[in-house]
C-alpha cells in the first residue's frame, strides 16, 4: 500500500533497511492518509521541493504494512501513540523521533538541529 504523497515511498523491509544504511540524512514519516499525517507530508514535500534541504532524503512509509514493523518496533517509538511517527536518521542511527502532527516550522527546526 502506497501513501498518496509526492515523497519517496518505502514499501518493503529491504527498502527501509537500504535507505537507513545508504542515506546520510534520512527522514522516514510512518503514517496513514489521515488528518494528523497529511500536514506533515505536505510540509515535507514543501521542504524537499524548496531545494534548501538537498542533503536530506524525505520518505514516507505506510504505518499499517507488515514491513513497517521495522520502524514501529524501534525503542525510540515504542511508547508513541499518535501518528505519524517521524524519524530522523543520521548515518544509520536514529537521532530524533517525534509523534503526531508537526508544523513545517517544527520540521525545519528538527532538521536544523540534527542535520
């Protein structure tokens, strides 16, 4: 199941593992096409298309897929209750994780903080 965004879609466990291993600065937004997730996807799309964050790879992942358990089971998100889960990876390590709706300003702050 693909999310209806213009972000790069991660679909399989291999996609997830490969992106985490390969990308220096990676954001994975794991969610659904719902009211708490849509603003985050839109902000990420806007950030990506602005060209200001060429050093960051913006991706999405459908929360309800079997392969998304790789993200859902990470210690950094196990206690999260709100969607989406937004994870920031630097050189294969989680450096920040947030849950629930985030504004573009919050996402920009997070990117500037960790990347």
